[in-house]
């Protein structure tokens, strides 16, 4: 392709859940999530809430009729269950981006023109949503956005550190995110967290995204992740101002179980089973 597709921002991370109301409440109580929109999308028969945890938007999403496998989101939910579903990049022209991705050999799906998905085999393992439109009522679009909107919550989260993805094909991830779109490599190094692996940290739009390929693709927590049905996103890694205060809020007040097992960062996590299948880590 002649030129890389510019990405202005990562809009949000989608969290597939079975109960949109429980997810909305959990993000509010645990992470100080501020809900700014809710919607139902008939074409995919699913409900969603849009919320910010400090500077990063998360979209819990639930199929209204999970048994109706004629709908794309219900099929995804049947495959991965409660888990991170995808993250979304902002482009200037959805139709032009779709054509460019197809020209680059990528597999595009659920193409509604202004937004569509790029399948994991084209991105190194991550399901990627691509959109040209702003989210409904998005405070970021209003010109007076302040990422410190969540300051003062007991979780002490100050910002998203990065989106952590696990891949069995890091070269394809690098090709897509640095040659097809205009991401930039910030660091390419070895890591021992949570097992020996190659870790590449990228800047994609306004957000950092890490791709980690374990040496052992079949063993350890990352190997277990790769063997499971998943869409590539292993964790959202958040910065906290007070780790002790955050732990007290999660464990003592909300009775959420904490762990360092399987952490892809040098911090701690809420047990994914206690957060509707999603891994949130804190550094």
C-alpha cells in the first residue's frame, strides 16, 4: 500500500459481558467509571454503556439475546465469553481505511462503512474495530476534555498505562501496527513477566499498546491464554497513585480478590473472575 493509515486515537476497549447493568455498576464502583452514554444497536442486537476510567474509554457490551447466533456479537460472545473483545482506532475516513486494509491483505468483517472490524489473523491476534465517527456524547470531542475527570476516586487510578496484548505472531502485529497503520515502536525488549517473552511496546494514536509473545507458546499463563478462545487483549494496565489505597478499596471495601499471578506488569491485578472475565492490572 502507498501510505500508512493515520490513527488519531484509540477510542475505547470493548468488554464483552452477559449483564450490562452489572458491568456498568462494577466499573463505577471499582474504577470510578463515569458513564456518558448508553445505547442499543439493533443490527447486532446488543446493549452497551460508554464510560471513562480517567483517560480511557471502556465499552461494556452485552448481547440482548445471547442464544441468537445469527448476530455477530452473540457469536463472538458464545466463543470468548466474558472477556475483552476488541479495541477501536479512530480514522478520518472509514470507507477509505476499509479499502486500504483490504488492499494490504487484511480480512475485514462486519463492515458498516463508517465502522468495521479487522480480524485477528490480520493484526497478530487482536480483534480491531475501526471507526470514523465520534462516540455518542463523548466528552473528549467537546474541546474542554480533562483526563483528570476521575481524580479523587478511592481506586486512585490516574491514567491508562497501556493495553497489553498476547500474541503467537508478533511479526504480523508489528507489520499491521507499524506498516499498515502509523503506529511507532517505543521499545522492543525481553521480559520475564509473567514468563520469558519478547515484548514490543507501540504508540498507536494517543495510546500505548504492548504485544507480548511468550517463548513457550503452550505453557505458563500466556500459553494458557493463547490456547483459550480469546481476541488477543490480555489486560488493561492502569497507573495508580497509591497502590495501598487501591488494594484497600478493591479488597476491603468491594471484596474483590487480588493477585500477582499471571501479571504482565510489575504490579497486581484484580482476579479476572471477579471482574466479569476481564484482567485489570495496576502499577
